């Protein structure tokens, strides 16, 4: 299990800790979080184990962007590679980050920076 320097649900603490110390007094300083991609190392996969640490961290990243002004999160869930923590495809991450910066910080409305988000989930029928 990964040891986090903050409570998993405390997204604000994570972002404020990541901001440069000299900018801590500036709440409006734009901050872009690059979401952790989907990834699992070979040993964990072979053991058929997944400690579920990264989904918790990704949730905290999304929560930070919803709760803290001037914070945005770039989705990279589809950019990971099996057993490679640093994927070869840097272009996709770079393009999404540039789009987020242009759309959120420079207010360029011609660029889509977010996808659809579900408003509700409803189960129909038996789940098991």
C-alpha cells in the first residue's frame, strides 16, 4: 500500500502541499493536475492483486479540481501502459494539458477541455 502524505479524501491538502511555497499565499494561482494513468506492475498483476491505491488517489485528484478554485485535472486514465509507469505516448498527455491550460487559464472557449460527467447512476434489475 502506498503511504500518502495526506488523507486520501483530503484533496485540498494534497494540492496545497504540491503548490510552490512562494505561491501558497496566492489562492488564484492556476494549478493543473495530471491524473495518474491506469497502470499495474508485473508482480502485482501476476499475483492477481490490486491494492486499489491509485483509484483512491485519482479520486482525490478529481475532488481537488472540483473543490479548489483555479485547479483543473487532466484525465490520463487511458494513457497508461502495462508494467510501464512512464508511458511512451507523451503527445496525448501534452495535448490534453495544453488544451486544459488554454481552456481554463486563457479562456479559449473553442477548445473542449472536459468530457461528459454522469449526473446519476441507477441500477435496474438484479446486480448479482
